C-alpha cells in the first residue's frame, strides 16, 4: 500500500500511522513492572523458541524484540501458508489464545510486533 505525499519533504506514512496512529505511544506506556509481569514468565528451556538459523526466544519480550532484527528469510520460514510458528508458540506455551489469534491474523513482522506491544501494555 502506497500513500502519496503532498510534498517531497513530507514523511512517508506507514501502515501504523494510517490505521493505528497510537502505535508510537504503546512502547512508552509499558512500565518495567507491567512488562515484567508478562515478559518474565518462567518457562522451561525445552519450551524456548528456536529461530531458524539460530537464536533463542525465552518470553514474549524476546519475541517482540526479534521482529526488529530477524531476516525476511527467517520470518517466512516460521510464517507461511502452511504455518505460523510464532502464533502456535504463544498459544501452546503461554496459553494466550487472544494474542495468538492476533499474531496469526497479522500481515507481517511490524503488525505482529504491535500486537505484542499492545498486549504487554494492557
């Protein structure tokens, strides 16, 4: 989706600027205490998420952060027409069916990251 700029100096609008203008404030609203309650959930090492091509995720904060650095190749290995490993992990390990559904219905890394940030801020 492309958005025409009125002039060449105008900043390009992203998906979130248009559809979810409050996204910039979501991370600011997460206090360490709030994030700690949901991020610091202790899970056993056998339930850690192993990223394709290396990397290990231990909690929802790790997952949110991973969307900022994983390659498109890593992402499409885990999310494609056959599966959504991130959604399955959230549902099976953390028992957060609503968040898992939001992640499953998301169209990409940025939208998935936003879903997690929103969840952590609630």
